[in-house]
């Protein structure tokens, strides 16, 4: 009988359930595919120095008053008074190269800061944009890994779960990891059902419909285009930086 792999890869559907998982994992992948973690990957692909994720508009405003470049989004829209929202296109601006950017979003930055509360866990950023690059790095880590889906206001969503399923599938295929949770099985099979046309599969998803109403269809297409930003954003203290030379 084959020996069971040493480490596991599991999926948590939303931050609401994170307390049920947080003590078991040394590495947490935060996913907010539409759009925060995609924007973060785009930003590092564009050469920003670092990004500070904050959970509240009040925190974001404090940084704004200190002179930082600050993005803020709520309910899919730019918050008035800030430099940009969380469209990945905003972070492709050449003027951001070498800069430290602050970001606050409805779901993604909240999830990053929730993940940070897990003692001794490494937190990295996942999206479709860095899918293969991240999965290759994850496969080399001798750790239990949790994909934390940001969801929508603590509720399940399809796009984050499909992205988590893609990561889970790649790691299971290495033979180095196993999954026990039904959430991981569900994420894997959702990905396998959607992989040939993720954009089409998500046509009726709640957040895609929400963003489409805001005329953000180009953002959706960008965020669902795999492997366009081969970067690994990693949380170091209160800042996200790019992991290099691994």
C-alpha cells in the first residue's frame, strides 16, 4: 500500500471558517481572484517595492494623510478620495514602479490580515495570474498548506474556490500532498469542471455579475487569464513584498 504523503493541502471557503483551520497550517495562500490578489500580483509584476494591506477605510486614510499612494475599494467601486481602487490596470502604471502602495478592499485585504493572525504561518498571495509559478514554489515547501478563499463578505464564492481548486489539483498531482476535507474535494472538482473555459463558467457567478454591472468586464478578463504575472507576493511583517531567488 502506498505511503500517505506527509503534508496536506486544504481549502477554506471563506474567512468566516478560518478559525476551524488556522492551527493546522504553516503556509496560507490568500485568494481574492476578482480582484484584490490579482491586482497585487499585477502590481509586483509591474515592479512596485511593497504593498501594505489594511482592513479598514480609516486605516487607509491615515496612510493617505501621510503621503502614501493608497487604493481603496468597497462593493466593487473606488472609494472617493483615494488614488485608485483595486482594478489590476491601476497597478500597471509605470509611476508605481519602486513605490510602496497601500490597499484596502472589501474582501481581499481583510483576508490577508486574518491569515496574518495565524501564529508562525507564512502568508502568500494567490490568483490565476500567478497560478503555475506559485504552485511550483508551493510544491517545494515541506509544509501543510491552506488555500484561504476571500469570498464575498464572508460568504462562499465560485471564482476564489475554482482558483483554490487549481492550486490543490496541481499539488495533489505531485504526490507530495493529500487532502481530507470535503471543501478541498469540492474545489478540485469545480476547477476540473471549469478549467476549459473559466470565464464562461463564471458567467452567472454573483461577483462577475456585480462587476459587469459596474462596467468592469475588462478587469474580469484580465483576472481570469492564467499565468500572466509569474510573481510570488509574500507577507513580511505588515508589508507584502516579492519573494525572489528561490
